[in-house]
C-alpha cells in the first residue's frame, strides 16, 4: 500500500536520475537576476513557508506528507504538511520514525529539505532535542553579553597577574639591594627568611 516516491514512475519521468523528492533551491528570489527553480515545488523555506505538496499525479492526497530537515541549530525537525503534528529530534532516523508512527498503519511520504526550517507547531518529539534547541537559542541571544563578561574576566585576570609579577620583581630588586648593601656584592643571601640577615 505504501508507494515510495523515489521509485515512482511519474517522478522518474519528471526528473530522471533524481533520487530525492525535493531539493530546496538556494538563493531563489524575486526580481532582477532571480534564478528560476529547477523543480516545480522547490522554494525557499522559512518557518511559515515550506515547499508545496506535489500534485496528485506524483503523490496521492490520501498519503500524508512529512517534511524533514534541520533547524538553524542543527536539530532535526519533522513536520506534517498539514501542520497538525511535528517534533524535534537529535537523529535523522528518529525523525523518520516519528513520521512513520504518526501515519500508521497506512504509511507516509517524506520530503527531505536541504535548507533549514523551524518547527512552527508544538514539539511532540524528543524532549531532550527541544531543550537543546531552547538552550542553543538562549546562548545565541546571550552570546554578546557572555563574550563581554568573559572579556572583562580575562582583562581583570591579566591585571592581577601583572600586579603579582610586579610584586615579585619588586621583591627581587629589594633583595638585590639588601645583598649589595650588606655584603658589598661579594655574597648572595641564601636564606628564605629575612630574620636570618645579620644585624648591623
């Protein structure tokens, strides 16, 4: 009952040698210098705009279609074409498994997108992937503040190191001055304690 689109006679006739259902065009824009899409349903994707469903000659309306791709943080996203379900996953296999389970027992068609898109429905997939995506978003938003904070910590650390090295250099200078004054430069002081110095 499941008709695999990559082996469909209609798709082989429309796009010979093509093994994927769709490649999303890159740099497709309107106006001057726009490149026409290579495929009839290849358009750029955003959270609200996904490639349109293939016509009934390529894919029956009775077969549910799922879009699978990655979001801007690299997490796998699966979304039903009708928009009633979707989820975030760490692995591509998990995203495909979710699509198959959502369409049991009849099966489904899957369209793998080359460009990034965001999940615009509630996450019904992996909670870990959802948390990872949320954490990545917070880090991306807070990155400038974090960079400034780390930069100020590094600057203060360098100041502290400079003060410590100046203190050690001053100690060495004072010790040298004491040795020159007490021993006339003929001896060096071996003691680690200033109480061992001869009293004059």
